[in-house]
């Protein structure tokens, strides 16, 4: 019997967003499965937390980590290491950003902080546009631009943030609009905000599909329409690809490509999946923006050889096995299967998503409003049956999030959908 449950409360903060009445102690994993300290096996439909991008304990990544750790773990950021430059070249080429430079960090939060630093320095302004209901990380700066109040524990911020409509479609004044009307309304909102004469704005930061915000996608092309307005003012566009990057959405390698008429963003941030669980984050920007800082800067552990070796092996596996294509194919089947399952469940309002980034939104069938308690009950019921799921935050705590490793097989997709069906029935 694990004793961690009794011990953790005495040493860890109360605000840690742990799942389950008795949080699980995970001990090991393989492929799309993990095991707990009591020997129970689970199908991991949340891929860690969208971090296990290819597979748990992928031999290629484990080997690369062991070999690199056997040579040297950390040499200092003051010297070069080969895996860092190799990975920077690969990421720069994949980013779509011309004349791209890459700066590695150790988390998505730090990647967004770095992006904000670059944008504010480039534009000499501390005003930022962010999306309502967004989530960008845990640091003082990142929570300050996070629109999702339940993940933003302070209203103080070193930046002046203005929140724009567009990330969420299912509620608010624009809920009943068509795609074209919604896009036009959001663009008008943005224009109105910029027309209020607040002075220069540095950047708009946005998740192409909101992650913590319940896997809600804006209409394709929304950010291309925004970009036209931003360009009129010289405002930079930061695409936070921490959840949407590396082919997870199936159709596109990056989330911004659903808005490709705009061309690439000025700045792109990434993290989560690239390290397959090793702590890699980073920011990509064209040289003019990246090189705009006047002072020296480092990330002591960003670009560390062991994590970079993991990232290289993981990315190579992803590309050689066309896991983006697998996310499109298996994700397409899974969405269909979940829609069929959920058609019989009065508590499900919508199954939505792209590739292997799928949201199942639960409502109270009586009121039609969000039902976070139902989502918590389904999570528990699925866990009892051997399936791990995620859920959203704030207003979207009633959204179940499905984001397994991109190597998910058809049989595993079927198995997970069947367990979810039983969990919905029993919860
Ligand atoms: N940006 C987005 C879109 C995220 O979903 C997250 C984490 O969930 C972050 C940034 C912060 O990343 P990290 O937890 O690695 O700091």
C-alpha cells in the first residue's frame, strides 16, 4: 500500500492540482500504459500531461538519455554542446519562421516569459493582448497574462494585459454566431480595443487551441484575421504551442497552421511533448526579434545535453514514424467513436477536437450548465476501470481532456472509448 498519500499533505502545497480523491503514485510506464505503486495498470489517455508525446519508456529516448548521461550530464550554459545545436537546427527548420533563432528553457512557463521579454523589448512597451480563458504558465509574469482566473492566483502583474475575445466559442455574447460572424465579431473587438488610444501594444499571445481552457478551437483563420490588424499596428504575434505543437492536432504540425494565411507567428513557444517528459521548453523568433536584448541572458539548465539528447531522439522517432499522421488517423477514429458513445449520454454536451487533442464537455442535463462534479466522478470511474483522463480548468473543469501519446493504436483507442462509455454510465 502506498504511504505517499498520507505524507504528501505535510510537505507539498495545498494548491497543487492533483487528480483523484487519493492521488495515484505512478511508478513506471511502457508504450501508452503506466502502472501505479499497487501494481495497477492504466491506459494513459492524457499522455502524462501531453508530455509523453511518443510513448512511455520509448527505448530510443531512454538509450539517448543513458548514453548522454554516461558522457556528461551538464557542461554549463557557457559552453556549446552538440545536441543543443542539433536540436536548435531541427526546431528552427520546422518552425516555419524565417531566419529563426531558438532559445531553450526548461518549461513552457519560462518559454512564454522569454517570449514576453523579447516582445516587450522589441516594441518598448509592456502592454500585452491575451485571450480570455487562456493559460500560459505559473510564473508571476505568466499568471499575469493568463485569462483563466482559476489558474491565475494573482491580479497583480508586471505587464498591462488586455483580454481579447476569440478563444472560447461555447459561451459569452458570441456563442450563437457562425464561424464567419464569430471571426468578424472578434476582429471588431480587437480593433475596438486597439482604437482606445492606449499607446503601443507589444504582442498578442494566444494558444491556437486552448488547453486548460477545455480544448476549444476558434474558427480556422481567426488568427490570420487578427494578424492583419496586428500588422497595421506593428504588434507581434506569439503562438503558444506548448500543447498544440509537434503534430498533436493531426492536420498540422503547429496549431498556427490552421491560420496559415497569416504566415508564421513572429514568436513561437514550445515545451511539453518535445522532451517526452524531459524538461525542455523553448522560444523561436526571427533573428531581429531574438537578438534584440541588450544584456546577457542564460538559462542555467535550458539546452542541457541530456534533455537535448532526449528531444533529438524523440523528434527523430516522431518524424520517422509519422506520428502526426497517426494522430490524424487514430484521432479521427477516436473522435467518431467518442461521438457515438456520447450520443447516448445525456450529460455530454459536445465532443470536439483535432487529432489526439479531444475534449468531451459534460453538462448538468437538468440545467444545461457546466457540471464539474460529474467530470470528477467520471475521472474516478474511469480510473477504477484502468483509464487515465485529463480535465480542464475554471469554467472548463467539466471538460474531460483526451490527449494520449501520438503512437496510440486503433485497439487502444477502442479500449479507451469503451472504458469511457462505462465510466459515463456508472458515474
Ligand atoms: N502554455 C500552455 C498552453 C500550457 O498548457 C502550459 C502548461 O500546461 C504552459 C504554457 C506552462 O508550461 P509549464 O507547465 O511547462 O511551465
